C-alpha cells in the first residue's frame, strides 16, 4: 500500500524525522485557510501517488493569499499522469541550500535491506543511477544486526555531502531505517532531503510503501486504507468489496483471466488487435462459480463494456471446473454483453465440451487467445 506524501510525512514524524509543518486541503478555500495559518511563503502540493509532480506543475510556491488561491485552483482537478488531484498539502516553504536523495528498500537478490544515498537529489534517481552510478552511495544492511551509528557515518561520508549536512543526515538516516523496520515498510524514500542555508536537514518529500503482509499488526493503517478506498472509482470499489484483483480502464472489452500475468497479457493482446480493454481482472485460481459471478457482476456494471473476454489457462484449476463456473455464472448474472472464451491447459477438452453445450451468440468459444481477442474486439465494435 502506497501512502500519499502528507501521510508519509506524518509517518516519518512518528520516528522523529524532521518535516515541514503543513495541512491538508480539499478545496480552494481550505487551501487559503491553511496557507494563512502557516504564514507565507507556502508550497501548494498536489497529493497523487505518482512521482514527478513538480515537473507536471503540481507543486507551486505561493507568497500571498492571492497566489495560494490561484495555485490551489489550478492544481485541484489537474491530471498528473492519469491521477486526478483531489487533495492538496499546503506546507511552510523551506529555503534550500542542497537537495539530496535517500531511501531504504529490500534487495531481494541479496536478501538484505538496501540503503541508497546521493548528493544528487531532487531529480529522478533512475536517471542518476543511469548517468552517474557512482553518485549513489549504497549500503546493505542485515535487519537482524541493525544499523549502527558507525555504519551510518561511513555511509554518509561515502556520499560526499556538504560537510554542514553530515551530522543532520547521519541522524536522519538512522531514524529513517527505524521507520523502515519498525514501520513495516517495503520502501521509504526522501527526495529531496534538504540542507537549509542555516544548516538544518529535513525531508521535503516522502514516499512510503507499506508492506501489506504486515497489516494485521497495524490497526492504525485502516485510516490509510479507507482513504485510498475513497479515491477509487466506483467499479474498483465494488471489486475491492468482492475481493477481486481489479483495475478499471477506459475501454469496451471487459477482461477476466486466471492469473495476474495472463490478465496482463490479455490486456496487451486486446490492445494489439485494435481493441480497448475496459479493465484488468485476475480471478485467481480455484475460485469456482462464485468467483466468476463476482467478476462478471463488476464487469456487467461497467456501462462501457460491450464484450467480455474470458481467458483461462487451466493449471491447478482444471478446465472443466472453470467451464462449469462460467455456465453457472451466466445463469446467475443477467449479462448485457456476450462472452468470448478461450480455454486451454489442464482438462481443456472437457472444459470446452461443457461450454459447447451452451454455445450461442451470447457464449462464443474460440480455439486460441489471438482469435478470441479478435472476436471480442469485433463484438465490442472495434
Ligand atoms: P515531486 O516532483 O513529485 O518529487 O515533488 P517534490 O515534493 O519532491 O517537489 C519537487 C521539487 O519542488 C523539489 O525537488 C524542490 O526543488 C521543489 N520544492 C518543494 N518544496 C519546496 C520548498 O519548500 N521550497 C523550495 N524552494 N522548493 C521546494
Ligand atoms: Mn520528490
């Protein structure tokens, strides 16, 4: 689960990491009220779960109420890489002497925690890694052994930061690692971590991904979950309630596949043959008729859908069970659109035989994935 910047900063603050004071605003008036309370200059920041907000025009400095109003008006409702801005974070502006980058994440290949620190902050770290790989100081940590001050100091020295920043950064990276471990995060990232002209070090941005597997021991995460839920579109909300792995898209071909990889390939192939997928939906394995009913219910409520492409590759889940699930689901859900099925893998012959008994212009069985995609796109009207 990804947090919004302001939630990430609130999370950081629990481990004593310095952040700027600020407040949330959902309307232009709230933004001005927050700005007035903080005192100018303030920064008006779009709250969307995607990087590069600054470049997209979603981060603006305001020196007075008029500017705060203007920026809030422009940024609310703005589309940043497909994310619509519904909430702002208004923060006291900082003076910046230096911008650094720091993060902790998991290095799966080494089975260790990986810390990255760079004097080249404020920009895409992927770009720094590509153009100046030596500008990133890396440290691998064993979570059982922890992170000593000596290690922190050596790491910070290796990053060649401004000497004035060293003490502050040594302190903050230790707090950030505790936040990463105790806070059960998969990723904590500060970009930029700044040095102010008067020698203070603090977090100007926050990216936190929480480890969903740790949710049972964090009842307080419920607050984040319900907010993220509020931000979903109505189809995605419905899917979540039904426990489906669903992502809403804009097109007319509804998609159901068993397995996330197959579902992604299905989205790709529909695009490839000139269609527009209405969604991504992984029905998983062994869900039977109930899972198929839930999946078809969500897709059926999407008014853009004109054809439903069910793409099944039987593995542990056997083909005839999937076929029975589809037939039963069709009896239980009053579908607006025809179904096009591709069924392969374990017991596919038995599965197809069951489907054939019910074949009609509402249930079309195709021999392979490509022809099924083409048929679905044709039925949806291109
Ligand atoms: P991102 O573009 O989504 O990563 O958003 P950030 O929160 O990192 O902000 C982008 C850039 O805006 C930063 O790298 C800073 O250069 C600038 N910025 C953000 N907050 C402030 C601030 O308080 N003062 C100043 N001077 N610049 C800021
Ligand atoms: Mn940033």
